[in-house]
């Protein structure tokens, strides 16, 4: 892994950690049981990952991402964090890029009310 990839991974990891922390207010809207039990959204998203259907998984995310469904955010962030650690070669095989990962996280942050400002851009 080169220095640029290392910086990119660290930047996205820091931002997703920030989102995990900030979404704590959403956690109060649902019961602990809802967070503990896998929901259909999470199961379907995992299915896309297992089948190497990353683009379809991302399409699924944006079809259902909703600030009124905070329990989805954790699964969404896990999706992006998992593919973030794929090699560049693996991402190319799946027709996906690190830039798409960054853009996806930025769009999700916007949907859930935590937009990245120009100064904070990763």
C-alpha cells in the first residue's frame, strides 16, 4: 500500500468514526433490540457484499437511505468500510473505485444530516 492509499484509508476511517459518534442521537429513536437484531436492510446489503455486487449494493443503499431509519446507517457505514479495504485490483474487478467510496460516504453524510464541508473534505 502506498502513502496516498494509506492517507485515503485513514481519512475515510476517521470520517466514518465521526459519523458513528454523531449518529448517537439517532440511537435514542430506536430500541436496543432493533440495533441488536439484524434487520432486512442489513441482511440484503450483506447479500450484495457476499455476491460481489458492490454497485448494486450501493444502488440499494441510496434507494433506502432515510434519516428516519437511523438503524440503516450503521450497516451502510460497515458496507463502505469493508470495501474500503479491498485492494485497488479487487475494486477494479468489481468496477468500483476509492473515489466512489468517498462520494458514497459524503452523500450518506448529507442524507443523514452530517454534510462534509469543503474544509473537512477527505
